[in-house]
């Protein structure tokens, strides 16, 4: 037996040795000398890059290189900014509105509504098949297919570029109940002869059992327990889609619930309701997209649009290959499906790269498309772009240090080692992250009652308390503890937000924006000769947002106020529940620890000492963004909005429109705000109205002497001065609530591999550091392999 | 005959349990609230309309009926609506299964003989230094979570010593040598826990059997120690161990969430958790049905296997 065991052990050892020796043979992945491979890694992999259905930025990343837009961002002449240049087009769009007078709703005298785009004549698919203007029309028809209901269909009718009849064709003959009735304030309702209510405009008012309503932020079905026996009544009245038109019976049910658990205002029942929108039957020939020649495409718009925003809206395209697309389409039991853009076989490119292979959750490889016009023109040195799925950051770093990756996004734990590296590049992001607070008195009262005896939450309704939370927060240290690449934020908009896209002016660099910060952080009075700061720049640069002394004073004031107003008893303990999306995210768990420790320390020596406690709910998951609205928690951090970097005017809606607000308590339809316009007069309107006004809607504004006037300064108007003044004023309004406290700006840091060379060191909005188009290489793949080998297989970047 | 009746009864019960579990899974996942984050300028009706078309707004029992009719009896498990949008869930699942199976089979091939040998050796050397070394290592590998030594394996063997690639190779040439080399770190990381578990179990069982009266009898009948150990002790000690090995086969199909993630194995290990997080109903139900069925089948196979390993155990006997 002993001999046998020895033999087995010897055999096992021999096998292990053989494996080890074989492994020493190294990587047999030999690279061609002429190749320039860009190697990157993703921790989330794309799954669907169908131009009509993609949903995530990861999906869009493939799409960005296998397709292109009519226009594209490129460097300006001095290469210190961006400009939009023709990409698939040969020139800027030509205004042909007058050619379409009497058609598509265009009237005599209209301008900027019909645009002719002249296409390049060398556009083609990767297989060489030519792309004609008619292909764009066909692709638009597929995109707007009423049966498909494509996720990206709204790209042709939402936002500032609205193609005539695009939405009508999509919803062909349907009535949809998609608009929250209370989203833009309450409506006056009219009872019809049939007993059902409509709005003044004649739109039907209905309840939908299964869709998230404004009142709950979730569906009525999810909260059916609040309706008791009445829910059965609602179910009996609902049609097959769960829609119930509102009559007296339904209204009474809704009013009973809103009175019982809401604010109890007379029109609050409308927060359960939706209003209808009916669409006529429509043939695709009535949609404003016409191929007037093989290389001429005319788009007809419902609203005039020109200049930067017209080109910007045309920086992507809806083009698909009709043959392949049709092969990928199925309709089973009325359910449409399309697998276009889900694998290498179902993908065809017309961009600078083509998808050579794709293995789900493992790797995809893009190869340069030598038929592409930019490639022919000598751009895109990268011959192959290989993207691997590497979930763990530590593994990505190991790959990077072995020379197998060309960039590595630094993590918090890497910063100490690589922060000072000459290979580290810092990039500001567009988003601002906030601490969002719940100052909804009714919501807090309910949570307070549920939390138990002597637990207080309603002190959050006291503005001084929220101010104190803001001043007690050392944002630099918070970033270090959670995401060290981030920098502190003091305003609503980040440094990358562009307020004048035509000229590329960043909002934060304007005098108005600086004044907002100076006023809000209380340094305005310290500017000037003989004062603390020589000019506003110096004052703004001095802002840290951290003032512990002031915070302590505000905590005391808040306590006194809460006691005086009966919001709190002397023996109460304040308990703030902080929401975390999960228990496994170190960013959020560290953030929670930081906030609770920082505030516990901050109240020492104040009347709230020992009376401020924190709990967490780390089970929120997907409902993170709605947790405040649902009164599930009292505080969220690292919340914010992404996108719209070129349009802060519409981005403002995220903070002022009830559709998007994190804060459920700030009623912007009644919160009035004074703004001085360019005529020198100060006018008053609601915050919500001001927001709509700078996005093109006509509102009524009131001067101090009582006179009123209709006013609008949206994109179609030539009033950029007032528009900008309103934007800055509204930023001040949002900040002044202290419901959304600026925390950090989005930013990232990454190590750049030594094989590649960025075109520009500085990051510029729209063009980055030159992207793949301009990127150069210090070594071919073969030279790089030799270089790495010479370094012993491990590179040093710090 | 009794055995056949027993097996048929177990199979019937298995389908009943499967039905109950599927019903519970279906209802519970559908009860989770669906919240679509608001997006700028997004026509949310497109999302609501899709949900309507997919029948998500129908009464739950009706949806359950459709599910059983279409998926369980019709074999159409539907389209992924979140994780792999637009793709057939069965096709995606099947395409990812080979990588998981390969890694786990290699792992079993390595861990079972190694675990058994170490366990036997420790039992034979009970209370000697060899036993102490093995037992200490067993305790270490059982106590330390697999991801810890997965990272260690990756760092030491792949990064520092450069013996293996950091992650599994891409592609589907699962039987190539380079692919084999690329999965060795994952296989080792998966195997350590199993080796330790098996070694501990075998050592305990064999130690007990070696001190039994019948072993003394065997020696007194003139058998050598080796003969007595191999012919009598080992076979008896395998009665509880063998079903444990069979049970491990279930793991072959389910994969490991952490190990697959660390070593880039494009398998099914992460699918189940991701399907719940993303509320991908069709994926969740397919995976629930598949793994429940595999688990229940394995249970029956393990129970029946007792009879073959130890003839004293009779199935279905009163």
C-alpha cells in the first residue's frame, strides 16, 4: 500500500511539473509586425448594439465605431476646442424650407424647418455595398415601425429635433396614457356628458393600475393595500390594459386615498392619473424624411432648429442594413423581436471599424474598416481594437502592468501609488453628485412614527439643519474616503457643462455662474479692494464648502427652531436613515461610515450632541433613485444626473421638474423666484415656469408693479442673454433649498500604456484627447512585445 | 420491482416539487416592484408599451398559466428582456454552459482523486506529522473563502511567476492545450475547497472504519494491512463519501459566481444572480427550472446510488 501511495504521489508531482514546464513556454499569441492593436478591458459587457434598441453606454461604445453620424465632433482650427464637421454629409445642411411650403404643415415665411443633407458618394457597408439616401428613409421606417415599438424610436421626435409625423406614425391611430397628470402641475378638469372627466383641452383622464404613477412613484397595483376594498372596484372597472377612465366613483376612491396618506390637497387625486394623447392613422409617406436623390436626404421638422443644435442632433444615425435587419426580425404571438446587432453575424458596419468577432461576456474584436472614408484619408492608425471582459480591477491592473492592456482606470486603492505618475491622466466628468435630503414633512412624520418613541426625523424640514449638514461636510476628505479621483463640487453644474455650445463656453467659466457660487457660499461681500479676495475668481477658488464653526452654529439654530415649532421634543433623538444601493459597494459603505462619523463629530459641543444618529438601508438596489420619493430613506448620497452636457437648460429640469426631482417636497410649481431680465426689470414666476420658459414654452411673468407679460426664451428665440440669466438664477434657486447639496464632481483617472500616444494631452469636450481617430503608437505590436519582454515582462508606471 | 416502484414514485414527486418551486419562483419574481428610472426626454410609453406587449400587465395567474403552457410544455423559454436583450434565453444559456462544464469537470478530475488520496493518506498516518500537515492545510482551505486563494493563485502563478494566463482564453476551442493552460488557475481555485472537504471526510470515515472490529477480524484471518484496508476499509468508508462526490456533479452545471468572474470564464455562474438583479423574468425562470430539475434529479440519483455502493441498503423496502 505504501509503495502504491508513493507511486501515485510521484505521478501527481510529475504531472504538476509537466504542466508548470509547459506553462513556462509562454504566450503563443504572436503579433504581426504591421499591427497596432489597442487593448482595453470592460467590467460590463455590451449585449445589444442595434441602433434601434441599444440602451446602455457600453452598448453604444461598439456602435460608435461601426457606425457614424451625419456630422461629428472634431478639433477646431486652433485645436483648443471642438467644432462640428460633416461626417457622412459633405457640407452643412441647406435650409430648403421654402420648397416645402404647403406640405408637412410648413407655412409661408417659415424657416429652419426643412433641411437638405448632401451625403458623401463613397458611403458604403463593410462589404462594399453603397449606402444611398433612400436607405436612411427605409431605416427610419423600420425604426418607427408601430409593431416594433423600438426603444430608440423617440430619437426622431423627442428633444429639440422633431421630425414631422414621426411620432404619429409610431403610434398610428392609438390613444396612449403616457403623461403623468400632475407632472406639470394640476389641471382643471371637465365632466363630460358620459360622466367621465377630461382636461380643459379635451384629453381623457385615466388611472393605470400597472404603471408607476406620480403619487407613489410605483404602480397602484404595487400599493393596492392602501385602497382596501376599493381596489377590487378599480380592478373591475379596468380594461384589459389596466386603464380606468376617471368618473365620480373613481375620483372619490382616489380622493379617499390621497386624503388618508397624502397631503390631502383637493387636487392631489390627480397624482394617480394620466392624461391621454390620441394619434391619427398615418402613412409613412407623411413622415418628414425624403430621399430627393441618391445622395440627398431632406428632413422636415415640426419646430425650427438650426445652428449647433441641428448638427448636434445629427451626430448619430438610425441607419440599419435592411436585408440583415429583416432577417433578424421575428414576431411571435404579437411580440416583436429583433436580434440585429447582438453578435458578429448579425452586425454589419459602415463606420471606421467592423466587428470581427464577439463572444458574450468574454471578448470582442474590432478591425479597421479599410473601406471607410476616414481610414482612406489616413486617420485611425489602430488596426485592431480588442476588448476583453475583465471584471476585477486587480486583474485589469495586472494585465496592464504586463503590457496586455493600453489603459487602466485607477481605483481608490491605486491612487496612493499612481496619483503622481506621469502616465496618469485625469478627466473631469459631466455629472455633479449630490447629497439628496428628504424634507417632506408628511413623509418624515410617517417614517418618524414608524421608527418608534422619541425618534425624530422632522428636523430635516428645518433649512438650518440641512445647511449645517452641508457646511459640516469636508468634501475633499469624503472623496478621498470613497472615490479619490473625484473632486469637490460646489454648484449644480460641473466644469464640463457647456452653456454656449456654438462657442464652446463652459458654464462655470462665466461671470454669472461664478456669482451664483460666490453668493451661495457667502463670499460675495468679501470681494474687492481691501477685502479678503481681489476678484471673484479668487473668491470662488477659495470655496471649500467646509465650515465646521458655522455648521455648529446652524445645528444649534436648527435645534432651537425645531423645538420652538414643535417639530422635536427635548428628549428626542434624531435618526437619519441613509440609503445605499447595496451592502457590497465599498464606495457607498465607506460613504455611509464617513457621513455618520463626520456628522456625529460635528454636533459635538452643540445642542444636538448625542442626539444625532444614523441608520442605513442597504437593500434599495434598483429603486435607489426613487427611495427618497417613496419616503423609504431620509438621505441619499452620490445621486445626480448624467448627460445633457451641451444643454444645461433642459438639464435644469432634473432639479426643478417633479418628473425627475429626487426631492419630493419642493413644489416648484408654487415656489416663486425673482429674476432680473435684460430690460432691467425684475420679474416673478414659479421656478417650474422659469424652467419651461428657457426651454421654449411661453409663460406669464409678473413685474413688481403688477404688470404681466407673456415671455419665452427657448432655443427657437433669439434671446440668449435672458435665457442664460434664468439658468444662473435657477441654479441659485436649487442650491438655496439645501435639499440637493453638491458633493463631488464626476471625474476619473486612468493610466495610459506606453505603447500608445494621445493626440492631445488636454481633454476637450466632444473630442476627448483625440480618440481612436487621432491616436498614435510608439511601438508596433511586435516591438511592444519585445519591449515588454526586455523589461522582464512587468512594466513600471509609478 | 420495489426498486422500480420507488424510482417511479420519486420521479412523480420530483415533478410535483418542481411544479411547486416553479410556481413560487414565478410569483415571487413577479411581485418584485419594477421601477424604471426617469430619463431625460425619453418617451417612457415605449417602455410601458413593450411591457404591455410582453403580457407583464396581465393578472399573475394568467401569466403563470401562459408560462407553463409556452415554456414548460411548449419549450419556448422566451427572449431576454434585460441581460441579453433580444436574444433567445435558451440559446444564450446553452452557449455559456460548455465553459462552465469544462472548468468544473477539470476541477473534479483534479479534486476527487487528490482529495481521496490525501484523506486516505492522512487516515493511514493518523496522528503522525503527515496527518497534522494535511489536516492543517484542510482547515486552512476550508476556512478561507475561495475568492481569497483565487486572487492568490492569480497573483502568484499568473502575474508573478507568469506560469499561466491571467484569465481563460477567449474562443470555444475547449479541447486545445492553450485553453487547458488558461483554465488551470480557475481549476485550482475551484479544486482547493473540494480537495479539503473530501480529504477531511475520507480521513474521518476511514479512521473510524480502520478501528472497527471487522478490520481486526480481517487481520486475524490473515489479511495484510494493505489487503484489509483496500478490500474492506476503503469500500466501507466510501458509503457516505461517494454520494458526496455525485452531489458535486450538480455544481458542474451551475458554475461558480466568484471564480468565473475572477478568471473570466464566460460561463453560467453569474447568470442566476444577474437575472434576479436585472429582473430578466425569462432568464430567471429558465435557470430556476433547469437547476431545480438538475438538483432534484441528482437527489434521486444519489439516493439510488446508495443501494449500489452498499448492498445492505435497499430502496423502497419497508
